[in-house]
C-alpha cells in the first residue's frame, strides 16, 4: 500500500498552488470500506430517532466550528457569501431529511385483492455502504446532499470530494471526529480519479455528481459491478420568455439564474429564447442589468461574482466565447476572461447565435447568456428540446398557467415557472433528469431518502396452502 504522489491544489483567487493533498491508495479504499461495512450493522440497528440525534449533534458541531470550514471553502472556491451559505444550510437540511424519514416510517401493509386470505407487509433494508463522488462547484453541499439521507436510512457512507476543491475535507473530518457514532460510519477520503474508481468497486450504491463524460464511466463501472448508481450530470438549461412575460422580472431572474457562482452550477440557464415581439426590450434590460454586476476582486467582501474555480473550465468558457464571435455572434457586454492571478469572467450577453456555435450546444458552466429570438411558441419548444441534456428549464409568461402549458412540453426534470433555477433553492420537489443529464431516482423529496433502501416483503397465507393437484392438467376444464 504505497503512498500515491501528492496532488497540487491551486487557489482560484491567485492562481498559485498553495495546498497539497495525498490521495489514498485503492488498497486503502478497500480497507476503509470494509471497516465501514463492519460498523454499519450497529448503525442500522439503531432507531431512526437515535440516528437523528447523532446527525443533530453533527449539525451542532458544524455550527460551533463554522469559521474553520467556511474559511476552507473560501480558499477552495474564492467566494465568501456562498461559502457561508453552504455551511449554514446543512443544519436545516438535516432537519428536512429527518422530517421526510419520519414520514416514511409509516407501516406498509395490506391484503391481496386477488387472494384476500394473503396479507403482506413491506420492510426496508438499507444498503450497507454508499459511495459519494462530489464535484468542485459546491464542495460541501454536494458532498452531503446524498450522504445525509443515506446516513439517516442506516447506510454507512464514504465520500470523495473533488481534488480541485479539497481543502474543506480536513476541517470536516475534524468535526466528524467530534461525533464518535458518526465517525464510525462516515469517512471522507482524498484523491482523484483513481480513488473514485476504487470506491465504485467497494460500495453497494454510488452517487456521482459531475460531467457527463465522467458520469458515463461511473455508470458503466457500476453496471459491471452490478451495483446501483445515481448520476446527477450536466445541463444546457433553456429558458423560454413568452410575449406576455414581465420583461423586468424575467431579465432579473435569468441574470441571477445564469451567473450565480459565476455560472458554475448545473442548473444555470445557458440558453434564453425570447419571443421576437419583446426580444429587443428584453436584451436591453438584460444587458443593462448585466453591466451592473461586479467581480469580488480585489476585495472578496465586495462584488457579486467570484472567480472561475477551475482553470480548465475558464478555458472552456473562453473558447466558447471566441467560437461564437468568430462565427458571427454579437457581444453586448463582458466577453473575456480577466486575469487577476485568478481568472474571472463578467456576465457575457451574446446575440446573433446559431446552433453551429459550441455555446449553444455544449455545457458552458460559466456566466454566459446567449439570447435567441423566436417567432412561435412551437419553435421555442423545439429549440429548447434540441439538446442532449434535460436537467432543468424556465418558462416566463403572463400567468403561471400559460407558462406551465409550455413547460409540460419541455424535456427536462425541473421546470421553474416565472423564475429561474429554483431547483437550487428548494429540495422538496422530486424530479428526474432527462436524456444525458442523469440517471436514477430523484435525490429530491421523499425519493431522495427512499432510494437508499431495498424493500423486503413478507406475505402470509392465512388459509390452507395450495396443493400440487390444483395444477394437474387433467383437472383443467
């Protein structure tokens, strides 16, 4: 079990390498997973209320030690407000999952309608070990979004955060150590692709959030191992703005929904289709609002947008802008990667676009706002659905009913009505990804808890048993 080479980690605000992590070996992954399996039995034998107490203790420890983990997230992502938000939402998330789990505790039993003398009851058996491979854009949130309900269900969990933003893992491990019952069944390990692949080989369920390319590899490996995979992948989320929409509301919401976290969110709006009747007025309003956005450099306490967290992603954004402009797009504001040591990008509004441009086809993961006019609602729906992705979408109209009538025709899992990216703000509504945007049961709502169980049914015959003579062909009329 030799030590793997250290991985250098760059600070997104300066571009300088200021941290290193040492990945654990695939052999060590196997050892950790075996330990978690051994400890899981006792964890699963606890009552839900006893597991809830442990997770509430963890939430309290997290709140009491919020400063250290928040600072680590700031160093990971280069943003302050969203890092504070990430830490602050874990406690409420735990309470939400406890409430969902308590609702799911209701007995499931009944009687056969075809054979009334047979009764049945259904019991849940948690998977022993769940693996979580999380991305770099919301490091803490997306490390725990699957782990918390899995732990409540009675599973043990092993998490591998992204090697791009790994600094938060160490203070999080310290907090977990403060809760011995949790430490026994929750581990966070450092590493890159090799470590993640090893986890898939040792768990019963794998939860992956990230790109389609990597998600496909995870899903294929999970299928070979005959284990369950839940994949939350990329998006190219469309918005449709109908002629009856409130232009001020739509432009405000779509600016926010496209550029929060510098657009580094899977539910960011990346294609905006606007009725030709209000197109010019909408573009004018959007550009005016986009020009008022400020970067949080040099002072992290000022400005709206943090840096591009991952240099490779900044290069993708830069290439998409260059490709669009080379093919005839019009730039209204923004349009360049700004180097302040770290890399920043102002909101970039583009028009004059075609589907020959990569910005209209491939996921951007940056603060770009391509705006396209349409003549008919049918055309807008066809354009919105002309994608390999189907994560989420937005529709703006004069009434919710008009917007929902269009939204029902969009091939995406979460449709925000007269707003944008609402799936990032609330977690109660179940949704499934369409097309290449994901696979498996919803991580939202009751499904997000129930998916960590196998169901075992007990069937009781209260009458005489069937005899083999009842299946004698000679007795058949």
